[in-house]
């Protein structure tokens, strides 16, 4: 009986620890967004990322509010994803090729 308990206990503890991951609520500065199209592009792009539970981009504040599982999608990965969409994320600059492909209204100073 002691042998069974000594085998089952570590498995049980590991299971409890593994199930304890909490979602992170992260705010990311997206200072280069210009319009509603930018907002929708980032929201749609991040929504397809595994581990991202929800995303809302505030055009007024230029902040992306992201709820995510940090074990699946960490901050660096989310910032990189936004960069690949053509936008700056915190201090991560926009990918220049993706930025050039954006519509004029989504470029800094463009269309306004």
C-alpha cells in the first residue's frame, strides 16, 4: 500500500501544479496605430495566436489589452506578432516590410 501511495502522490502533485497556470492580462503600447483598420488588424492577428484568450485594442489610448496564457504565448511572442503585422509593440519596432504593405491610412502621418 505504501508503494502505491508513493507512486500516486508525485503524479497527483504534478497534475495539480500543471493545472495551476493562470492567464496573464497584459497591456502593450501600440503607438503607431492610426485608425480603426489598424485596430481590427491587430485584434484579428492576435486572436489567431494560440494561447491568446482575448484582445481589445483601444484606438484612443493606443494600447492593446491582451489576456493570454503566458506558458503558450509570452509577451515577446505577442510583441513579435504585432511587429509582423506592421505595427510597433512597446519597444519592438514594426517589421519594415509589413509596415510598407499597410494601407496609407495605417501609416504614421498617412491619410490624415
